[in-house]
């Protein structure tokens, strides 16, 4: 074994996977996982742990894999991370734990994410999740949204004996984990399994409950909830605000992926939510959502182009996702920016006018700026376009709580304990940060659980 190189992980071939929605990465076998775990240096100060937003005990769970103690490894991760089967698949480990891996100084860093996924999958396939319910404290907490922040908060509070109820607007649980991430990256059975485990921990879930529409803060007070955690995410898509954007055939990535993931549009007519794509599709954006939308469109049979205003090197998407997209025949057109959509006589989009861009000096964050090249406009023809330039916080929350203080970008303003300006109402995840990663949302949910516990304990002392 070469200690400087990772044990390769098996994947579906590009030619095969563009014909199905099955998971691309097939994961490690037991022997492969042990071989990869043996590369770990078991550092005493463990810089990898410091790079993890929820501080998973990485050397400890990897050591257990080396000893074939896979079940124990799973529970070691579970001490700090509720969703290892999910995080092992979708977390950007390359910019977090793996970026800090000492083995990576000379050679390739340990495949921490793939090992986390292996342990969780092994447990899911071989064991039954059991949880010893704590002594109930008979106090009720409501959580708005069943995405990663909400699930993480629910887990933390359930372990402390709280009666937790999670309210979800959709008919399926999981938030962005369910409607936002395609099946080939995150199988929905994995999300459902993680949620079933929460139910075993005593967490109640209510679906089809839209905060600000079907219920509000007063309704929760009437049910004697003593604290509320708002984690309704960033579900409002951003638009280009250019001419022709209302033409038929233009999707927001949010709508496109929700139709595919939540409504199973790719299985039409087995499921009755069709989605119509032509032969050629342009996807505008360079993040993970753009990659997801492009790769879905490719699986629906389209010729796909990603249109991005910087270069591939500046793309915020994970390198693995960019590589997978290119392997699947998706072409990236760099340094172009939309000017206007062009429609046909029937009101359907047929092209997009683009202007070529050039990079400028980096800003304070180190990211290069861009500016248009005068006179470089050209027309890019396509049957459909998908706009994937980001999402904003859910605006319905303000309707539900008019007195809630927001930041200028529409996110909820919170203090260092994640409490809003309204006593007993906390918030976290994308509704506070804007669109971010699953693991960062989970970290906020975990912190919120601690803050809510501290708040209610203090409240109890004041009563006495």
C-alpha cells in the first residue's frame, strides 16, 4: 500500500450514470475502508477536528475502523454529528477537515468523508438504531423546518429530554436534503433513514405545515411551546433581473430541482409532475446547485452547457462535482455574463445574449473581480435555461412574525446565542447565514439546542 495515496473509491462509469439517477459513488468495501484508515497518522493535536464545524472525533472513529469496530465507529461520530451518512456524501471535506489533514502535507489527505460515509452505511445495512430515551422534562420546543439545522437542533434537544415537534412545509421531511440534492448524490432512502432514527429519539414531525400560512407564533404559544427554533432555510431563488427572464422555458434551479427531487419528475408518467426540456440546455452559475441542475439535465437527455462569469478555478462548487460534471460530457463556458434572453414568436426562450468578461484584481477576500469586455456580445442558442445564482432566506417568516428583526439581505438577525429580538425565538441555518453548507447549518442547529436549553433552565430558575 502507498501511504501517500488514497485508496480509490469505486464509481459508476460516466457512460452508465448519465442514463440513471442511481448514486454515482459506490463507497468503500470493508477492506478498502480499513486500508484507507491505516493511512491515518493519529495526530495528537488532530487539526482535522478543528477544521470540522461540528468537531467530529475524526482520529478516534478512524482508529475504530482500523480495528474493524464499525458499529463503535458509527456511535463515535454520532457523539457530535447526527447525520454521518449525509455529511459523508455532501460535506465539502476538501475545504474543511481534509484540508487540515497532516497526511496531506506529503501526499493525499485521508478520505475522511468517504470513511464517514462507509461507517454510517455499514451501520444502516447491518444494525438497528436504538436509543435510550432520557428522563422527560415535560417542556416543549417547536422547530420550524426539517432541514439540517432543524434536524440537528431536534436531536440535541431530544437527548436532553425535551418534547420536540418539527413543522415542515412540504409533504416530505428533510428540507434541502430532500428537495435540493439529487438522488445520484444523496439517495432519499438515506435521508429517510436518518429521520426515522430521530423519531426513535421521540421527535414528532408534522408535514404540510407552512409557517406564516397554516400556522403562526400565536398558534405555537397556544400549544404551550416554550421556545421556537426557526430553520426554514433559503428557499427564495435569486434571479438575473434581465430582459426576457419571464419567457417560457426558463427555470430557477430551485424549481427545477424541487420538481425532480421532491416530485420525481424524472419518472414521469409514473409520477404526474412532468418537466419539459429540449435538446440543448444552458445553466447559469458556478456553485454546487448549478452542478446539480446541469447533471440532472444531462440525465434527462440534454446537451448541457454551464455558463459562468469567472473561470473554472474560481467556481465555488466542489472540485469533485465539477470533475463529475465534465466526465458526464457537460461543457463549461467560462468568462461570460447574461445580458438578455431572446424569445420566439410563441413566447418561448430560444437564446441568451452573453457578454464576454475578464478577470480583475482580487478583492479583500482574495477572489478575483470581473468586468465586461466592451463589444464582445454574442448570442448563445438553447432550448432551455436554468438560473442557479443563489437563494435568499424564506420571506414567509416575516409574515408569520411581523415584529421580527431582519438584516438588510432578508436574513434573520440573531445574537451570539442565536436568539432573535423576540424572547424565546431562536433561528439558525440558511435563514440566518444565507445559502451555505449542510454541515454549517448543522453546527448552528447544535448550538441552538444548547442555547435553548440554557434559556429554559434560566427561565425555570427565575420562576422559582
